[in-house]
C-alpha cells in the first residue's frame, strides 16, 4: 500500500468585521446549549440570535417538535425560513460526520485502498465491522460512514488522510471556511468529547455545502449497498428512515448519543427545489416531526420573508506562481495557526479577527493489528 501525499496550502485569514463572527461564546456545552452575553451580530441575521422560535410574518408557525433547536432553510437561495435556537451550541453526535465527509471527500482518492489500524477497528459505538486488512477503498469507507454511521470508518478515513490530528485541524478549518463558527470538532465520528459542539444553523451550512458535492449526495441518498468482508460482501442499509418514508428525500444524516440525544440533518427535493431541516437534542422519535418541518418548508418556500440567511463560504486561498497560497480576503494585523481542536495557538487572536491555519502535510496510513472491541458508548 502506497502513501497518500497532499500538496500544502496556505493560511486563510478573514476579518470578522467584514465576514461574520460566532454568534455564541466558545464555552463548552454541557448536554445542552451555551450562548454568549455579548452583542455580536449572529451569523446569518440578527433574528437568528434568538433562543426561541423565529417564524416569518403571515405564515403559521412550523409544527411543534420536541427538538431543542432546529433550522428550516431553502438550499438553493440559502434563505432561512424558520428556526428555533439556531445558534445554540449542542453536542452533535454523528451529524458531525457530515463535516468529516465535506472535508475529506475532495481530498481522498475514492479508489485508494486502505488498511485500517487496530485503533480504527476498535472504535467504540456504531460500526460497520472493519478488519485490519486492505479490503476497503476510500469509497467503501465513505459509504459506510454515511449509511450506517461507522465510527470505525471515520477513524480509518482520518488515518488515510494522514492522521487524526491533521484531519481534525482540517475539519475545524473547513468549519470556519463555511462560517460554521459554533462548530468545534474533537473527533471525526461525533462521539462525545469535551469541547465538541455544533448548532442547528451550522449543520444546515455544512449540509448545504455537502449537497453541492455529487459524491456526498450519492452517499447520503443511497438506501442499501454492498460492503467488503473477509469472505465476500455483506449488505448495509441507510439509517435515515425518511429515505423510505418521505417523498423526495435525498439524505442526509442522523445521530444519537446518550449525552447529545437525537440529532438529524435532512434534505428533500420536490419540483426542483430542496429544503434542508436540521434538529438537535431531541429526546425521542423524531422522524414524523422532521417530515412535518419539511412539509412546512415546502409550503413556505417562495411565499414568506426569510428570517435569516445561510451565509456563503469564505473565499478560497489563491495560489501564487511560486505555489504559496495567499488569501483573497484582506490581510489582518495578527494571525495564528489553530490547534487540532480549532482553538488558536500562541495566545489567541485580536478581537474581531479569526485566523485559520490550514497547513496540510503529506501522510500515510498507520498499519497496526489488533482485536476488535465494542463499547456501550454510542454515536449513530
């Protein structure tokens, strides 16, 4: 098995006064939400700073849901049609795998063979059942990551990308490029870890970016598929129940842990239009409620004044003739390179400025053999 090399890129700098700042403080969510007490404008519009339900005038409110937070948005226009606590920071569970996929799909060759390490094989929680043999392509791993929420696949993909630390740096840099400032990735799988967070608004941003990628959409819309095994193949099925139940459903991802409770990112297309619904921290059966929110979104689309906007990603870095990337956005006075968890190194950044380091190094796949174990802690 060869070594996967990735060309280096430069550092992306952005001035928050021009391009947006996090809606809430970076304090850790404890099974629920955190908000800052400051007066910084929420990303996507002032109304999205509300902790309650935000609905457009002249339209009946969306149907009730037990979810603590949600966003209903038009994928084409980026209009947020309604929301509840959209920037509340919650544990994301396996909906974080959407960020893993958005980050890594463009970087990894789908045909590349991967031999998972014993660490990947023994990841706790939901798994597809990897073994430490070179049976799998990157394409196989993405399929199982997004259909059956394989935590083992998340770790194997991170290894194929050059290692866990590098992958987390890139995931957090990608979140900031998307302006998903409520999101901090501490794992590629979504397994609960202190400091990890996202929001209903951020999950909608990430889903919108993913749906623009043909491979991402192919994975999340697949109902069943074959997955390699030591003796042939076995069939896997998508955990997204609405793929079978809701007209026009095209994905995206559900998640659950005992601390995060239920979360879901969904997208459906009807008559050429796509509605995105994200929910977080639901303590029960949410499929019918999500279907009701989608129905409301299709009914409201094009008929109401939006309550906010899914912002566009920040500009990509532009390479110079020497190969060194230079940001297209204005330079700022001070910058830092983030640690793997997305926090700044070297004392932080000056007020109103976000500096995102995305140094990419070549890497290979760690080859270690071991035994598979399971744990009751689960991310699905």
